[in-house]
């Protein structure tokens, strides 16, 4: 009986080990687990599907992440792309089964030439002939899953122009109105704005106020803008004032800047 029990115990233990061994076998090591074996992205757009449950993380990931601050860099896998022309690339893993992010280097990742990083989607500028390495990872305790990553051409860079009317209005309550025009394209309306300062000397007092206009309408047409400026240091009056104005038009990954600086003649509105 003792012999039979031993045989049964061994058989039972073997049966218990089978699922564990099968699970370990299913989590095969990722072929692009390190940058040396990075999967080549030869053309854009390209979508790659990959099971990353067998992928690991290493010291290279940690060194790059020191400048990115992702919570985790679990199950990292590498891709490489050599740019044919100047431009930009977008990598997107939003269709994956787990939350994650990217880090991008120009040239060998061991050199630490980090050019971009971010959660879910990342964009980066490219130079013709330059090779870029992109690592995709899980940013939670989840060790991988089904990765769906798309590499595509980045949208055109935003463009913006700005003008300022040399004539403004000073009101009885001490506020001032400035006007002008702007035009912007390839930008998000709500992440684009006009802002600046109006400065005027009234006697010996320097009056300064800030203005902000948002959102903009970035459809390529020329649009008017106006801003009411108030100051905590005094009241604006009729006369000359110095204005510095900036227009920011921001797309998915970058912003463009419009700038103007000039003297504005404020006319008194007595109403």
C-alpha cells in the first residue's frame, strides 16, 4: 500500500505540474525583447500584432525611463525605423489589450539619445537616413498581453500667423481692448491661444496687464480676435502702450508660435 500511495502521489504531482509547464511554455520569449533584436519597421503605415506576455524589462529601459517617469516598463519590446525623408512618425498602441507607453531614441538606445516618450501614443520628428529605436511597454503591473502597435506618418506641423491692430481702446473702468487677426492650421482649436501683455506708463506709474484668448479656430482662414486687458497695478488711459503678443497653435505632438510686438495707441472711450 505504501508503494501504491507513493506511485499515486507521484502521478498526482506530475498532473499538477503539467498545467504549470504548459503555461510557462505558452509565454514564449519575445523575439524583439532587446534593442539588438528590434523588429524592423520598413514602411509606413505599418501595424504589428504581438503577444508580449513573455517579454521582459532591463537596465536599458530603466535608464531611458529615468527621464520619462513611466510607473513601470514591463514587457518591453523593441522596434526600429530608418527614415527615408525628413518628417515625423507617430506610434500608437491604443488598440492593445493593456495600458502602456513608448520611449524613442535616435540611434543606439544604449547611448541614451532619448527624443520622445509618452503613454499610449508618441510622435517624433525624423531626419532622412537616421535610425530610430522605439520601445513599447506595459506601464502597469500587468506583464504584457496582446500588443497592437501602429506606426504612421505624423500629421503636418501646425502653422500660425498673428497681427495686432495699432489702435486700441481705453475704457472708463481702466480696462483696455486690443484687436487683431490670426490664422492657424493643423492645430487643435482648444489647445491653441493668443496671449500677451499690455504695458503703459501713466505719470510715474507703470501699468501692466495680461490677456488670453482661447480657443482659436484653426481652419486656415483669417479670423479676428479681441481681448480685454485689466491691470492690478492701475488703470489704463488714452495714450500709447507697448504690447507683446504670442499666438500658440498646438497639434497632437508639437506647437507653432506666432509673435508680434508693437506700440498701440489707446483711444479713450467715454461711454
